[in-house]
C-alpha cells in the first residue's frame, strides 16, 4: 500500500520495469504519445489513485481524487478490469487487456504478472480473500478463491482452480482442483526480478 510520494514513485518505477516499458530515447517517447499503451495508462492511474486516496485525500485534493476515481472507472470498463486499489504490491505487470476480476480484500505482494480472464475472490459470501506472496505468475483463466494463501515464487497454470493454500515456495500449481505439478525457477518466467 502506497504511504508516501517516494513510495508512489518507487511503485511506478517497478511497474514500468515489470511491464518492459522503456522511455529512454526520443523515438520511444514519441511512440508512447502517438500510440499510448492502454494497460500502462491504467496502471499509472491505479497508482496515482492509490497515492491520492491513501496520502492526499483532504481539501482540494479530495476533488482531484474524485476525478481520478472517474478516470480509473472509465479506463477499467474500457479494458475489462475490475481491479480495486491497494491490492497489488510494486512490480505489477498486467500482460493483456481482457476480463480480470479481483476482490478488494485480496492482497498480492510485489512482482505479480497476471494475464486475462483471471478471477481472484472470496468464497461463498466470506469476507476473507486470497493472500498471494511475492513473485507470483498467474496464467490466463486462473480462478483463485477462498480464505487461502499462496507462497512466494509460485506460478499458477492456465485455467487452474485454486481453492486451498499452497505453502511451498518455487512451485508450479495447476489443474482442477489445483495441485503442485513441479518445482520451478520463477526468474525464468518473471524476467525482471
């Protein structure tokens, strides 16, 4: 959760690195102006809204916060995302636009790489939602639900249904219901860590 302007800048820097966005030369800056990346635009608004909600939600900034919420909602609907603020740690990489639904009580650590058609939420009216560690890869179509926790350095396979906790690190889980299928080196999947 962003608690200061320095953390806001750090989150943006790590998200940019995770998404592989480079604005170091004039040509890449020009391309980003002519044809902006809609997912990166969403992530920048997400982080800015987190910063203003957590740190600057008084006075005139409250009005700006309402404006950011409007832009965030509009961009979310356009891309098919239902992602609340203060869920993801730094280093978020949303790979494709498309349906992504995440419960507001979910907590996900740093360096999460997430694909389209992922659902993460509570189970059967419970308030508790999944808690995922750092360096998590979530493949397309994965469903993660319930009061569960997933260890650091875990890859979740395509279309997996995860409804129980996995405490062992450096594993690949997949299947319906999900089970550990192999050990992995997460750095081969999430390249920037």
